[in-house]
C-alpha cells in the first residue's frame, strides 16, 4: 500500500503526436501505474475495446453523468465529448495505483486546478509536417475529421506553458525512455518520500 496519494501523470498532445503509443509503452513498464479510462461519446475505432480504451457512452448517458457531477472534468474535443470520472481517482487511491491521464489541454488544466501536484507532460511532434503525416498514416479518421484535428493541433500547441514537461516524440524509443524518466523522477520527489525519513525518526 502506498504511503502517499497517487502520483497523477497527465499526458496531452495534438492528435497524431503519439501520446496513445507512448502511454501504452509506459503502462507496460510500470505495473503499478493505471490508465484512467475516460468516457466518450465518440464511436469506437476498429481495434478499440469498451472499458479498456474508453467507456463508449451515448449522449444521454454522458448528460446524466454530467448532471450527477460524476466527472472531475469533461470537455468538447474534435466534435465529441470526453470526460474523466471521479471514480477513476478514487479507485486508484484505494488500490494503491498511480494514475495516467490521456486528456486534452482543457482536461489537463481542470485536473491541475483540483490537484496542483499532478504532473503535466505535453507531447510535441518533431514538426507540423510529421504530425500531419502520422495522422494520415494512422488512417483512423475521415478526411474531414483529420482536417479538424489538424486545425486543432495549433490551438493545442498554444497551451504548452501550462505543462511541466515538453516531450518531443521524434524517435519513439527516446521519447518513451524520457517519459519513463519523468515518472521515475517524480516518484522520488522529497514530498512523496518524506514518510520514509519520518518513519526512521520515529523508531
Ligand atoms: P495520438 O494518441 O497522439 O493521437 P498515436 O499514438 O495514435 O497519436 O500516434 C499516431 C500515429 O503515429 C500512429 O500510427 C503511431 O503508430 C505513429 N507514431 C507514434 N509515435 C511515432 C514516432 N515516434 N515515430 C513515427 N510514428 C509514430
Ligand atoms: P481520440 O478521439 O483521438 O481518442 O482523443 C481525442 C482527444 O481527446 C485527445 O486529445 C485526448 O487526449 C482527449 N481526451 C481523451 N479523454 C479525455 C478526457 O477524459 N477529457 C478530456 N478533456 N480530453 C480527453
């Protein structure tokens, strides 16, 4: 059982920069890090699984959750709604897991307002051209959705100052290694480890 509150790691990026890929790699490394599964009104992509990638819900279900104040934060992103349920945080704390959020900049700001100790990592593509190329190669979006996401990318990039780390995802292994380093370093911050020294002093 952890002696401190869960470490909250927020990863944001423009669509196509590689944050889903990087988050998946990170979760493979740290068995005690859990992915915060968001709720969304967006339809699932072919390989996505309900309850693993997202909770895919109807507009009505989403409305009900908003009315019942079940979200820490929610936002309109690329024409759909996405939200982080409060229960994700509660259950991570209860089970002794750190928590990884994949949310847009609006979600990152809202989570930080309520949990100022949360760590924000913004993933930047090596260039705008490469971002466009990754988004189109991924092939999950219609041309219209892709254009919408690409336009939103520049808006997202305007918010990098609200994050603690800017991680350039050029070479995937390097970016993944840097993300692991962030988690390792943040886990040994003095405030998170002080309980060990306090325990020794009480002996
Ligand atoms: P996001 O979650 O930020 O929208 P994804 O993780 O889905 O982005 O990545 C977008 C596409 O780019 C995917 O096809 C992924 O395999 C690819 N990709 C991710 N990181 C890199 C990288 N460093 N170099 C080349 N391609 C990458
Ligand atoms: P996608 O449709 O590509 O899975 O996600 C689109 C955008 O929505 C990404 O920027 C992703 O980080 C963001 N997103 C996913 N879940 C949430 C959430 O719960 N809240 C917010 N604010 N954004 C989210």
